[in-house]
C-alpha cells in the first residue's frame, strides 16, 4: 500500500545552516504521527517542506505516491494548523472555516453543509458570526483546526498547535485532537517540542535533532529502547552519568562508576578501559529502605535520601550516593514520608539503563 | 505612599494637554478657513473686498460651465493620479516591507527624498525630462525615433508630475500598514488553496485597505488642488481648477469668487474623504489589536 506521505532523502539548507539533512520518512493512512525535537531541530522546516511552503534542496516528497516536490502549497490539498492560530482577523469564524472550500470553488450549499459538519465536530456551533478577536484562545484553536479539516485534506499538519494555550486547556485539546483524528481517519503529523504531549497524543513518533531524524517508530519503543545517545538523553529526562568499562563478557559489561560496580547490557563495540555514558530514567530505579529488598537486582548502590518531593502519583526523591553522585528517583508517593538523611539503596536491572559510547557524532544536548 | 505632586482635576489636566494643539489648529487652520468662508459670501470690486453678503459667487462657480468643466477636469485628474499611485506604490511598499530587512526605514525615507527640495524645483526638474527638449524625447530623437508628443505639455505630463510629487505619501501609508501586517497569513491562505493573486485579494488587500485609503486621501487632496504642476507641465490646455482659482487671487483680483471656489474645493475634498471613509468596515479591518 502506498503511504500517504513519503519523504525521500530530503535536504534543506538556509545559508550555512542545514535545517534538514537526509530525512527519510513515511506516514501511513490513518496514523497519528508526532515529530518531536528541541527548538531548531528542523521539525518545523520539515512540516513546511511537506506543506510546500519550503522547497527542499534535495530529495523528493510524495503524497499518495504522487511526487509533489515542486508543487506549490495551493495545489496539494494538505491542511495545516499553525502555532499562533493565524486566523484571518477580517473574516468571521464561519468565513475563516469555509475559506479552503471557497478556494476549491465548492458550491455554497456544500460550503454550508461542511461548515455545519465541522463546527459540530470541533464544538463551535453558534460562534460562526463572531470575529476572531471575540474568541478565547481555545476557541481560536478550534477554528484553526476546523479550517484545517474542513476540506478533508489528505494530511493534516499541526505545528505546535497547543503551545499558546494554558495547561488545563492543553490537556483538554489533546484529547479533542485525538478524537478528531480517530473520527476522520486522516493522518495527522503533529510537531511539538513537548515530549509529554507527543507521548500522549501520537501513535508513532520521530525524534529530530540537528536536522536529522534520530529515531522513528512506535512511541513506546522510542521511550523504552532509545537507539541513539540523543534520544536516550532526551526522552523521559533521565539521570545521566559516565562509567569505565572493566570487563566484557556474554554481551554484558561490568562497569566501574566511581568505585561502584555496575552490570549493563552491551549493545555496541567497546573495549575494557573505555568510558561509556549511561542514561537511567528515574522511574526505572527502585528505592529500597533495606538492602535485602534489592537483592534480586544486579545493580545496587547505597546512598542517603536528601529530599523527597511529593507530586501526587509519585514522589521525586533526590538521593546522594556513597560514591558522591546524585540520582533522581521517581518513587511511590509514600516515599515522601521517609525521613531525610535516611540510608537507602537504589537498584536497577541490566536493561534499565541505556549505555552509549561517550564520543558519538551528533550526540549531547 | 502619598503623592506630593500638584494634582489637578482630570478634566483640567486634559484641557492643559489639549490646549497648545487646539490653539495651533484654531489660529492657523480654523481662522484662515473661516475668513475664506466669510469672503466667499462677499463681493470684490476693483481689487477690493466689499462686505456685502450675497450668494453670487456660488451661483457662478456652480452654474458657469467653465468652472464646472475645470472642477470636473481636476476630479478626473485626481482620480487618475490616485489610481496610478496605488498601482505603482503597492509593489514598492510591499517590496520594502517584505524584503527591505534592516534598510526598510532608509528605503522608505529615500522615496521621500525629493521633498528635500521645493515643489517648483521638482516640477522644473521633471520638465527637463519630459519636455520637448527633455531627456526622454531628446534621446528618442537622437536614435532616430519620433518624440512622444503626449509627454510634452499635456495632461499626461501633468499626471506623471503629480504622481511623482505625491506618491511618497502613498508609499509611506501603505508601507506603514504593511509593517503591521502578518505575512504569515499569506502562507495560511496558500496552504488553504489560494493562488498568490487570490491570497492577495482575500487577505493582503482587505487587511491593508485602511493604509491604502489614507494614501489615497493624501494623494487626492493635493492633486485636486494642484496649481504648480499643471502650470509647468500641462501646457496651454492643461489648466486645472487650482489654476483658475489661483487666477482669482492674482490677475483678476476677484477674491470673493476665489474664496467661493476654495470653499467648493474644500467641500468636494471633504466629501471624497467621507466617501473613502465609508468603505472602511471597522469590524473587518483586522485592526482590533490581537485579532488572531
């Protein structure tokens, strides 16, 4: 089956800056895809290339198997929702929404029919006569979404659509947007720098960094099995530290971390004496008050609890280890009741931490 | 904290702030204008104003075909010059606003550079280009072509001169409007399926209509009252209403009639401004602050 969108070796430069390099990506029918990356990673440029607002220097863009690389945006039938909503201030809500249909010269009856349908979908009925400045932020965002969806485009691009909304509204809109996507079956490509948002909303995602796609796949895979140092260090805001390789055997490494022995999976070529960098998500660490609780786990490090911040579902515990390092642990909320300065043991399994060679091109953040 | 400064009633504060401006407008604008209005109802005899109230001057201006013809010519001239200025100024202002970068302001000010000299000098300079022995026609003749008659002492020459004189106003007005225009809206329109021209008509033009309208008024009013330009460039058949009006205060010394003509000129300009104002729908200007 032809994918809805197929980017082949797309490259885009702005002067000396490479915004996109060698980007390959396919997006299938009906999928909710998130493009995640820090600002300046090229994700917005990618969206603009897909929409036709930027022309790639190299590579091809295919929509439903048809090459559109050189096609102007107005011939692509791709919907787009922008970060600042960008409603036409001189047009009413209704006029804003039917704008794409008017451009396609659809009949007035059809425009009204689609307007009624999409206003119901995004829950804007009764606001059609208002002007954008009379709307709240959330309503503006709904109008922008309605305008993007009204012509039932082959693909809907969303560029940080919730960045300008407050937190409560963002939660609500995340759920809403997922609902539109499921009801319409149109593939959504959702750009964001907010990983919680990307993880909540999408099915599949790509993490971008410095104009490249670092890793693409199922969101759970990216989170649990990062393949690059950047993804490992980015998703889940993990603890990070370096350790020296002591021995290698049976696909495992024995590491020395400032005097503490660690056991770790080996997933790349390395030799004894080299340094590796480890990324360990705070929720993968077990916080044990008695050392024997951790007996089943290969990595155990004793330390002292510095502080525990109650967060509701869990508690962030700051632990200073006996080797001088400090780790953050997401523990069950009752950990907030442990007295400060209590001795604790942190423990994790060999696959919980992700190790990467220290020097890797394109790494670091 | 106690405010120890002098405090006035807000209405007095307002009056104190408004007074200098209001006095200026009153002394230098309202009073002269009022005197013209008064004169227009008097009559002149042997170069002297005689305060005898009558409507004769208006009867002449509004019924004598000569004056009406000149009024109509000025109206047509002002309309044509406005249209030409809009068509010419838009691309210039658009280019500067969009691609001028950090030289934007300099570029806009440069379009107004001719204002550093006087009108007479500017028009005379234009004569050197358009006239019978002007640059354009001399060049044509040097290379064996026929000179363009329309450029020599004609209404076309006048129109070119007037566009040249007043177009900086138009450019600045449109440029200032475009500064507040969010060009990203054009990208939205294009993604939504609008071809570039359609996007311009649907988004750029309506959202910058106020600026354009201001430019139109700023060009219309001085063009409608033009005297120097048609005198220097228009030739024997190029006289406009302003020239005839000027004549009343000079050669013929019929000040009262001239005043009536001035009042008519003023009223027609005012009517035009109101007409343009009618085209502005406050709801649809996009000027409502954060309209998006």
